[in-house]
C-alpha cells in the first residue's frame, strides 16, 4: 500500500520509495522521508497531505505520495 | 585588500537570511540571479583586513542540479569556486540537514558549519558535541540563535580561520567506494569531482553497480545517509522531553479545513487594512509636500536666480513632481513588505499555501499565490513585489501577470466618477461587474499562458512547514529597508524618467497655451481612430489616457484640465513659510489618521471622494452610458500604471514586461469592444 491510503492521524513506516532517481523523490528523501522512517498523517486537504516526521512537518501532493510504499 | 568569497548555503527555513542580516545589517543587497527571477541576497563586509563577500544561495535540500533553485546553487558552487562555504543548519533537525552538509563537504572547500536555532534544540533536549564535530569533519562549528543574534559574532572569525588555514573538510564513505574513488585520476580533485568522473566512466562504474545491484546514484545516496547517520550518532544526544508543541496546537485551528478559512480571511483583512489604511495618509502627505511645497519653493528659488521660465517650470513640476511621484510609493511598499515578511517569517504564508491549494490548483496555481493576488486589490505594485516569496519561476510569472487585472482603488476612483454620471441607479452593480471582469481576465490570462507558454502540469507540491516563530524586529526592518532601497534604485529611476517624459509630452512645445496644441494633444488626436470602435471617439478622452499612464486616477484630473481647457499646474499665490507650516500640520494629521485608521473596522482605501460637478456635465455630453462602460473597462484592463510597469520590468524582465503591456492593451481593447457593442444593444 502507498501513502495515499494512510488514514488521517495514522502513523506509518516508509517501506520503500519508487523511482528513487526521480529528482523530486530524491528531494523527498533529502527532506527526511526515507526507508525505515516513521511518520504520521496530520491533515489532508484536497490534493495535499501534511505529514509529521521527527521535528518537521512536510506537505506533499497525492501524486507524489503514490511513490511512497508504506507499512 | 583580499576578498574572501563566501557561499551561504542551507535547507530552506533554517534562518540564512536572518544570520546574513545580523552579519551585514543594511549592507545587505537584493537582486536577481542572472537570467532568472529567483531572488539573490548578498553582502560585502570588511573584517580582519579582508573584504568578505557573502552570497546567499537559494535554500535547497540536495545539490541535484535539476530544479531551478538547485541549479543556481550548484552552478555557483562549481563555477564561482567560493573560498569558503558557510553552511547554516537547523539544529533541531540536525540529522536531516546533514545530508546537504555532506554534499557540500564533498566540494572540498574550507567550510564553517553554523548550528542555528541552538536554543530550540536545547528546549527539545538535543545536545551536540561541537568539538567532536569539528574534529571529525575538519571544519569550524559555530552555535547561533538567529532570532537574538547570539553567537553570530563567531562566524566571521571562523570564516577567516578556515580560509587562512585552507582547511579541507573530511567526508569518508565505505572502504569499497573510497577504494574505487582513489583509483580515479585527478590529483587534488574534490570528492564531488571524483564522483563525477566515476559516473562518466562506465568501465569503472558498472562493476560497482553490478556488485551492489543498484544504480550508482542510489549507492552514493545510501553512502551519504550512512555517513550522516554515523555522524549524528557520534555527536548528537537526545533526551526525550515531553512538552506541549505550540505549533501543533495552532495548526489544529489555522490549517483546519473549516476553521482555517475565517482565520485566513481575518489575517488578510488585517494585513490589507494596516497596509493600505495606515500608509494612505502618508502617501497623500508626501504627494502634497512635494507638489504644493517643494515644487513651488524650488520654483521661487530658481526664479530668484534668474533661470529661464521654461526651466523653472520643468524643474519645479517635472523633476520635483517626478521625485515626489516615486516617493509616494514608499509608505505603501514599506508597510506591505513589512507585513508580508512578518507573515512569511512567522510561518503563516507556507500554511496559506496548504490551506488554499484546494482552490488555487484548479487554476493551475500553487496555494501560496493567493496572497499576492489578494494584495493586488489594494495596490498592484507591492503585490507584484510580494511574488518574491514564490519559489517556482513559472508560478511567479503566472501570478505576476494576473495581478495587474486585480482592480485597485486607483481604478475605483475612475469607476466611481463615471458611475456617478451614467449609472446613478445601480452603481454597486456596475462596479461589482468591473471587479469580476478583472478577475475573469486574470484567470483567462493564466489559462492562456498555461496553454501557450508554460505548458505541462502544475508542479508537484513538496514543501516543509516551518514551526511558528517570532522573527526578530531588526530583521523585519532591515529586509523591508533593503527591498525599499532596491525599489527606489531600480523601479524608481524608471518611474521618474517616464514621468518626466510624460510631463514633456504635455508641455511641448513650450509656448503651447493648452493641451490641444501640445505633443500629447497631437498624439491623442492621432489615437482617435484606434479607440473609435470601442466608443471613445473624441481626442479629449484619448489624450487624457496619456498622462493616465502614470497612474489611472490621473485620468480624472487630466480630463479636468483638458475639458475645461485650464492651464495645467498654474501657480497661485505661494508663501513658502505659511505653506511649510501648513505641511507640518498636515504631517501631524497624517500620523494621527494613520493610527486612528488602525482602530476602525472599515477599509478607508475603498472610499472615494466626490469630484467636481462642472466636469461631470462636460463628460455627460461626450460619452454615452455604453462608451463610459467601455472606457472604464479599458482603464480596468490596460496596465495604465507606471508603478506597475516599473516593478514588472524589475521582477520579470524588460522584454516580458513590454510584451505584457502590449497584451494588456490588446486585451483591454478587445474586451472593451465587446462590452461596448453588447451594452449598446442593452442600454439603448
């Protein structure tokens, strides 16, 4: 399952990232969203999702969320 | 004196600007990176016998030269060969920030690591062993608190130290990778250069990729993450401290799908109110001081010195008037820029991006574009400057080209005047129609640009929401001042030049008794056939459009001059002392009005004063309701505003600005034509 199907408030662990050589996916990784990292879905608003990851809050859009396999 | 070129690099929102501001103060300069619309900040300071040139690179997460901001950062680092890299790091998010640090260390330049927001880290129970960090990486490490400026004084000595020692930082990967890299030629090459050689040497690269079972890029990223992880484990300790997070609590309201909107409306209302109502009394005062006091005073002095009459008029009206015209923008731009910077640095604007994305992305725009667009209803000039907070060039250009269609109070003055003559029965309906028409043209423009020029889908939305922070007052003031200075230098000179030119058009040849005989009048007459199809068929109306290029509301006063054939700028009895005292008195009133405006609820910028009745009678004879509607539509859509044009040149470049001006003229003509024809059928 990918990040799009994670419910609001739910915690998840990043299992893998698809298309790791895609610059945007690489940026996500550099922003801290990497394999094994735990994060939580804080809010969803239209096409954007707000995540809590360690000390930071990330906003990513749904299309990009599709690249993130979670457990 | 020797110059040390310092690249200031870091992730977005780590406080680079604040640090730079503490180091350089008002020596900070803003500009654009060559050929792009991304803002560049730099400063030159003298320290310990060196001239230190600090260049702020765009905030980036990686040195992957793909996105525009990253390309700028990488190209600067690789081509300009900075002597020292100043890497600003957000200590509460140390591990994540260290990925970029690792890529920067690969460049092999002497490096200073600035662990910023040290106080926040301590509150979160994070401790960093800076001595160990220095030793492991062979860099200097400085702890700072950007908000207060604590520790910033240690940065420049550290820069000089690493520079003088020519310290090469250490970054070590796994023995396999280090082994492969050491076999590559390139004595004295940096790690980044060796990696580039490896990427471009298939016979060396392939075995590495085959062994690891993944592409080199992924291998290297994994190496970097492993390095970061090891380093963090070695230098960082985290005690778990349970504490309430203010940001989370605030976000529950501010980002709430329902509650967020009233908050947004409130913030926009307050910003609008302060920006426009607070500055308007000062704008009016500056205008009156220059036109009623300084201009005539200069005239008196020059006359006493026996300068010829034409020069006296030129200097007191065109030169002093032109400077005054530029200065009238200062209170507005200053106030609005201060507020926008406050909203940006406190962390609210990124949240608007999240909140409004649902609506804006339907227009193919980012959520954050909503703020400059709304500000456009107050004044297009600072609204366009406010697009500097936007990250992607595509979005910035799209929004910049939408803003001029947002109807501002200057247009409202013109609408109110014509509506009071021709549409007394339903003024609100006509004015609302015009405002909506402006928005429609803006949306159509964005649509057209997206289809024709900026094709491709809306850029992906990846952004970090910084925690809410109180920016330091000093930083807010400096940043506002730096942008004001930039406006005066760049846009101001263009505005001044053009306003002098328009004065000359209106007053040449010098003997011309009235505007009919002036160059402007002649041009106006030539223009009549162009405007005839849209219902404007007399030279007086077309001529009044020429001075109106300075600012739309001038169309009314210039119509007054042309229709009543009175001489422009006649100087009556002028007593410098009395006028000065009266100016000082009105400055007092302006200050009072500005502060009183803050405690009232209404937005005074939208209230229009009544104009003289005599002119209305003359206009009634020359226009019909449909030609008046067409004229208002034309004024609405055509970018008849020198200030707007000047900032367009500054923000998107001369070529695009001129093209846009042409586009706005054609769009204004076309829409006015339709409005005129349709309303002629309906209103007869």
